C-alpha cells in the first residue's frame, strides 16, 4: 500500500475504543480528511504524538478494502502555543476556528490557500496581544465565509445596494437579515421578516474586518462584548445559508466564562 504524506492540523477526534479513534484533519494537499488512529491512544504507542493546534506532518495509507485511511506516523512541525495572557480566549478562538472548518469544509477537496490562511490565523491567535484576539478571530471567520462562497453583504443593503453609511445617515435603524444575507435599508424591509439590529459602530467594524488582513486586524482592539455581537450576526447568517444546526460550542464556553466573571 503506498504511503502518502501531508501537512495537517487536527480539527476533531472521535474515540471509538479504548485504544483507537478517528481523527479529522485539515490537510494542505487533500483538504478535510478523516483517518483512523489505530492503537494511537495507548500510552506505549511508538509513533509521534498527535497534538492539537499544531502543524503536523502526517504519513498515512489508504486501505483498498476500506474507505477510511490509517495513520502510519506523525511529526510535529510547529506548535501554536496558547499560553500566556488571555490563554482561555486564545483556546476558545482556536477551537472555534477548528469547529467551523470541521462543519464547513467539504471532504477531500484541496484548498491550499485556505490551509495557509488557517495557519496564519493560528500563528496570530498565538502571538498577538490579548486585546486584538477578537478582531483576529472575526477577520478569520469572515474570510473563511467568503472563501467558501458565503459572503454577507455588510457594506451595502442586500436589497437595493444602498451604502451602509447612507443608511446610517438617513437616521433609520441599521438592520441585518440573516435570511437575505446582509444589511437591509428602510425601503427594502418586509413586514414579518427577522432582523438583527446593529449599531453604526458594529456595522463599520464588520465592513472593516471583512476587508482586513490578519495583520490589520491586529491594530483593532475590539472588546469581547462587541465581538460577541459580530459573531452572533455571522453565526446566524451561516446557520441560515449553510444548514449549520448548532451554535459554536467553543464560543459558548467563552460566554460562560464571561458570565462567571472569570478574567479572560
Ligand atoms: Zn435597500
């Protein structure tokens, strides 16, 4: 059986016996793939450890009789440390990024540019100052959406194309429709439709972050409260357009921490 080798980051793993598990990876060459890690949970397992939030080199083989492949060996190439100031926030955002990729990436479709962007995100999420963490995550979230064909209209009315600044200047409420995929001006509103109301500041931030690089996001200190509003808008939009059923578990964890007054 020929061995294949690829760079990969773990997205999720499912244990199905005391010693074995299935691991879902985002890989540079094959996109999202799942591989069986037979015996890998044993402490005495001889091959390299499978660490989360780490750029790994994974060697695997595809069995002809079965659909899933098997891990042969792994080497850690680069670990994105989550230690230090804002550790729990870093962990929550890195976990949420993995959760999103697991839910949204099609299986076995290579997307090397998105893989590279994901590695850049993990790097920034590890190294940036705590106050820039929310902006870095929201920027990643918006770029991921656009890269996969879900592009919320946050600078223009999605009905008539009116600019967000003009909607704000006209004095009417700024509303976002998850169903119609963007902002809706007063003239395009329909009775009975569900909207999320946004402040002028939130709307401007969404527009800025949608165009920002991860490096530019590192200059925008937005608070966790503001970030929560933006993430809620994006998650509701995504639920409507991708069929994603639940909220992001990793971010619920962040909310719980905040509610318990824990210093993140
Ligand atoms: Zn309109």
